[in-house]
C-alpha cells in the first residue's frame, strides 16, 4: 500500500513570489514557505495556477522549487506541478523535482491543441518516466485546460504504478467518488474547487489543494477538522463564510492573486510582490476591497480563534 497519509489534509497552492522588478525572488519564496510551515498546513503545491506557471520560464520554476525545498526543511509534503506546454520542458522540470526529493510531481494535460486521449496519456507517462521514483498526480481542471479526465483516460493512466492521485478541480463533486472508486483503496483524490471543500470531503476526498488556502489557512484547516469530526453543519456554515471572502477577492479590477498577495501584506506583513503580466495588477481603487476582504477574514478568525 502507498503512503497516502502524507497527502491527507490541507495543501495550499503556493503563490508566485516576485521582487520589485517582477523576477522570482528566492528570499520571498522562503519567507512564504516558512509562513506555510508556521500555519500548520500539510504541504504545498508548487508551480500550479497560483504559482502563475504558464507565465514563468523553466528556470523560474526551478528556482522557486529549490527555495521551497530549502525553507521547508522536510516539514511539508511538497507536490511540484511540472507541466509545460511541451513534453521536453515538462520532463526537465520532473527530473529536477525528483532530484530535489519532492513527494510528488503533478501535471495538467497539454493545452491549446485538442489532443486525442492516447496523446495525453503518452504526455503524462513521459513526464512520469522522467521522475521514475516519484509519485505522479493528474491535475484535472477541464474548465481551464479544455480537456477533461474521462474514465477511459483515467483507467489507462492508473496502469502506471506511479500514478498515485488526482487533483480534481472539475465542478461535479461526483467525479471525486468515481475516481476514488476506480482508483482503489490507496488511491488519493484531492478536492480542487475551494468553494466546494465541504462537498469534496463529503464525497470522499482525502484532502484539498486550493489557491485561496494560503491567505486564510486556519479556516480551511478548521473545515477539514470539522468534517473529520462529523460536524458537517458547522463545516458548511464556515464554508459559506469562506466563500463570501472568495467572492469578495474576485470582485476587484486586478487579478485575484494580486488581491491575495495584498491581503497577505496587510494581515501577515508578508510581501511577495505582485502578479506577472498578462495577469492584471491591482488599481489604487481596489485597495478598499482588499482591506474589506482582510477584515472579513479577521472577523471570522476572531470568532473561531479568539
């Protein structure tokens, strides 16, 4: 049986950390990693959507992962998202991640061209083969990738013994049940949509990976623990409150990750820079909403952790 315990829990998606010139800043990466350790999360998911992966070079992504590994000091489960929109660069990142000793690598399917499923399977298996001693996680996010993880494709992928999990960001929570049932007892499924963590856990998800977890990790940890304890109604009410914060963060002119980074600065004193174009930076008039969202988190925290 695989060691699935290291994947069970709350795993924030790691944010891109830039200096004043918009370049990856290793010191700020380490600062954010230390913050994650302090908050008590299970691990971090590095180089995914929240890490602005499609707007970063291979070297940017290597540098980020190197500093995460350095600062985490073995205290976090590290999942490295390594997909690029070509196989060669993806394999380079996979081999690099394995050389650093990550717990798992992950990949979305190739985007833009609508490839047949056998081509997607070959892409994922090629990446997995570049890190032959490391767990592989399929990232299913059809609303952005334009490709869904179908059951025939899933059955083909689990022939690869390194395929250990699915990060499921499709909207139907039923998909979690289907992947869990087909994958078997020691197969891991992560809930992806932050707004549906309660639903995902109720349908059998082992934990969650999410882009807003890092800005309010205590609240997602609370949801996870409440669901484990069978306190579904309380978890549901907290999910509603968290969702209101998410809706607020999505209401600015600037990109949501820019909002998140400003809230981290306001609430935690952590400056990890802005976002990289073509993501839109915050406007001065966004700051009122940023402060409102920060206050919403503070209010929930005061009630739950006085």
